[in-house]
């Protein structure tokens, strides 16, 4: 299965799924599937990539293990970020009324597959 097919499967299977994006820590999008978006998805992901670099650095300083997942909840969105490898991560953007639990599950389930496709 291709990256785009795997990302599309994640978005389609999660109620309220808006987008799934594979990104590098420098904010560059590697691949993405966007079902619908009425906000600047590119700006959102670039800003979150910057935050994620800071979180990754803090986790390293604290020596509490490798960062695996970060969730951000806003008034309108759930954003779940799952680390794929030392350079890349996948972002799932969901509507606030979406199925947050299934979104986390699908990212965890598909993260190994995505990492394999990227290597």
C-alpha cells in the first residue's frame, strides 16, 4: 500500500477525520491526504512541527524515553501526532466531534506500516 493510500485509510476510517499528513521536523510535508479543511492546514502543521521539536528536545533532556505521541485539543480540533522515526511524524487532524479514541488507535496501528513504507 502506498503512503497516500495508508493516509487516506486513516482519514476515512476515523469519524471526523479532516487530514493526515506525514511531516519532517523542519515543517516540510512529505505526503498528505486532506478530506476537507476550512482553515490553513499548512500553517497549522508547520507551527505544530516547531512545537514538536521543542517537546522532543525536552523529552531528551529529561531522559524519560523516546517521544511517541502528542495530542493537542482546541475548541474546534483534535490533533494527534505520532512519531514514525527520528526524522518524521504523522499528524491526524480531526473535528472536535470526531472519534478521538479511534484516531489514536488508527495512528498507532498504521504508524509501523507508514515507517516501513518510508524506509
